[in-house]
C-alpha cells in the first residue's frame, strides 16, 4: 500500500457514517473506524463499510494478556480489515500473540501497527502515573523499536515524530499520523499539528484526518484537498 489519506469516521451511529460516506461517489476513501462507532454498531459496521468498497483501519488499540489479544485478533482477522492496532505497552509477548492471532490460515494478515505513548500523555503524567522517567521522545522511539523488533509493520505517531521513527526503525516501517490540519484551518483540541503537505515532506506514510474533513462544509472537497496536498 502506498501513501494515502485515512478519514477518521468518528461518528456514533451507522446512519451518520453512511450519510457521510454517501457523499463520496467518485473515489472511496480509506476509513478509520474507532471505538465509538465500533462499540455502537458492532462488527456489522465493519463488514458494511468494507462491502461498499472502502479500505479500513480498525482503531481498537488492544492491550491485554497475550492469549486474550491473540484470540481477539483472530476474530478481527476474519473481518477482513486492512490495518488494525494495539498498544506497544503490552510488551513483546503480547505483540507476538497478536501477530499469531491475526495471521489467517493462508498466511495473509492485515497490517498491524502500534500505539506508543498516547499523545495525551505528557512527561509529567508519565513520570507521576507510570513511573517512567526517561524523556518521552525516547520512550516513544523505544516503543517503536520494540514494536518493529517484534515484527509489527509500523506505529501511530505524531507527524512531528515520523522522520525520527523512520531514522530509528527504517524507511519501510510505517508511520500513520493524526494531528493534521489545513494551513488555514482550526486546530481544535489538537496541540501539535501539521499540514498534509508538511506531513508528506517529513515522510508520513498515511495521514489520519477527522474533523477537517468530517466537519467541513464540503467534505468531499476537503478530502480531495488532503489527497492533492499529501498524495498527488
Ligand atoms: O478530528 P481529528 O483530525 O483531530 O481526528 C484525529 C483522529 O486520530 C481521531 O480519531 C483521534 O482519536 C485519532 N488520534 C489522534 N491522536 C493520536 C492517536 C489517534 O488524534 N495520538
């Protein structure tokens, strides 16, 4: 898979997501389904969006004991998604269990990427609540290397970290980056943002874009603008 724009479909019902996706009559965007939509509608929503011809990043961020994650991933592999994810904090045994569970009998599997430290975690909360005292940038890079060494395909990270992740983990290791805003857009609650063009320059493989597309007056035009800046 090459560079692409993934649209974060952060809706709470099938009705809302379908009225949004119905606007796209030409190109079918790569869609991210997160916890909100998945927990509201269940696995049927994944099958329905897939049947409409979209690629899917199922963003459920698994984190549990290796056996539980392995079995859960085996169920997700049957949903035929293109990318799914887990927390690197689950450590190598959990990551390896996830890969085993996700691999289908024919040897194929969806791409599997890791969340490192959530971008909502800062140095202070990491030290206070998790007792991790290394600099947070170094923790993120270490988690990325752990994920790569365990056999994962990439990480979710800030576009500001994508270049460094590629330096440490190799150009082939995927960086999937949220926190993208148009130069003339509203950052909302995202603190550290980058334009699609800047994310492309720094080497992001996929950008995840939600509200700049879903809340736009013309979502199809906003999506096309993202593609023009990031991919074309
Ligand atoms: O609307 P917005 O473009 O901010 O949406 C970004 C999407 O990426 C949301 O689904 C959000 O949960 C997700 N995300 C993020 N930052 C992370 C990880 C995921 O914004 N570090």
